[in-house]
């Protein structure tokens, strides 16, 4: 009976060792998958951010070129608008 109990205890001990090993392997697998998923999402976000930045750069450059062309086409109007804006801002900040 003692030998049978010792054998069952050894079997139980081996089973626990196998379960522990399986849990460790599962943890490593899940951790690897999570790391890959996070890395992929980060790269997607970075790529989208880069696209938006480039688009904003292009649009702002185009607007500056349009403004420069407008100033060249109507220099007197541009000077008067800038003067008027300066007067208005000066009055707002003076108070």
C-alpha cells in the first residue's frame, strides 16, 4: 500500500510538472503573440501619423504659395489688411 501511494504521489508530481511546463509554454506563446500584435498596431499608427504629417505639410506649403501669389497680385490690399489687423490686435492687447 505504501508503494502504491508513493507511486501515485510520484505520478501526481510528474503531472504537476507537466502542467507547469504547459502553462509556461502557453504564457510564452501568448506573450509572443501579444508583443507581435502591439508592434503591428504601433507600426500601423506610426505609418498613419506619417501620412497625416506629410499631407499637412503639403497643404500648408500649398496655402503659403497661394498666399504669396495673392500678396504679389494685390500688394496694396495686402498692406492695408496687415495694417488693419495690426491696429485691431494692438487695441485688443492694449486693454
